[in-house]
C-alpha cells in the first residue's frame, strides 16, 4: 500500500512523515516505511514540490491512498486538488479546518478531520490485496555497485516481480534480467503489489521508467489518440509546447482535442489517463488530462 502525503508546505509534509521513521531515499520523492503486523505501508512524500511539479506527479503515480493537509487555500493547494481530481485519486483523508470548494471533485469522498493523528491512524488501518494483473513496476533510479553489478530501486504497482525472470524497461524496450530481489535489505523470491524493492539485474543502467513483462499490453508511441479534457481552472491557451506525464514519464510535445503528439515515445495502456502539464505556467501547471483511446 502506497500513501502519498501532500501539502503545499514541505515542512508540514516532513513533520507528518517523520512519525513513520526516517526517509530511505530523498531526491524528487522521499520514502518512509511503516511496519504494521508484518505488512508494509510505504509513505511517499513529494520532496521538491512546489518548486518542481514532477515531484508531485511522481508521488501521485505511486499513490493508492492520499493524506492531504491544508491550512490555507493557496495556488499550489489548488494545483494538488486539480491533479488529484483529474487522476481520480478518490481514496484519502483530508486534514483541514477550512471549508474548501471540493464539491464535485474526488476530494468530496475523502474522510474529513482536523486532527493529523486521525490520518496517521487511518494509514495504519489500511489493508492491501494481491493483484492478478501483469507486472507493472516503476523504476526510479539505478546505479552500479562493486562486486554486485547494476542495482535498481522501484515499486510494484501491479502483478509480481520475480527473480531469474526477464522484463522490458519501457518505453525503450531494453531487456532486463532480474538476478536477485531484496525487500528491506533481505533477499526474497519476489516482490508483490505494495512493495518497494531493490533488484540486482543484468542490463544497461536505467533511467526512470516502467518495468513490464516481455509480452505485455503496453502501447508505445509518440502519437496518442484519445480525448483531451482541459481543467475548468486552467484559463490559458495551449498553442505551445507542453509535457505529457504518465508513470514516471515526462515527455514534451503538443496536445489537441484528440491527439497527443510527443517528441519521444511514451508507454501507456489503452484507456490510461495522461496528465497534460504546462510547466512554466505561473498560475496553474496542471492543464488537464488526456485519456487514451480504447
């Protein structure tokens, strides 16, 4: 189970997350781990948000559940609300004493409280199930280790990641052979949904991307057909370059009502919701969502 802790104030996020221990890594996103009766709750914090929008987007790509802490309504809080709504992240807790304009958004389904301790208790109560889907793992970084070889860190969002199996890193379709899998610094046979893993593997060093079976359902293209829904809060025109964001992929291109035309290929499943981001916009960087055609 992955829980994204969101606020426009980094110090508020950090204070909440430290209730679960120290971060295991800290770059664009930080991970905290809570062990509840042998089950892991992985807390994800967008370390560089609001300065860097990708930090927020990475944390939402992972999130199964959201804790949103708001003490005042700011443009960056609005940005979080728009992103959550467009991505249909409808499971969470809202910690605030404000009367927020959330009717008609997914946040209307959140449990409301004024006490952060209620949100912490909710995280500890969360249950997680197994997935029969094909593997969907997100790789966030890799490096070389002497006498071990290449090592990568990531999270499992669907299916199982087993050692001694081969996978593709998408969208590049580079083959990866997993030699070993580690959870919490212990060797295991496999990583399942909700796990943050470390793998030693045979293959090239990886950038951020998707790990999928050699036979998979992903489309890979720099032209995505579908439908663009502009956020009602985004008032500017999009007749310039934008970015498409999906599962750790952040690709520049252009959007129209029925097509995303990108500078590089992107990996996606039919029906996926791809965020359209106007990174340099001073008012709202989340422009809308593009739903790929079935």
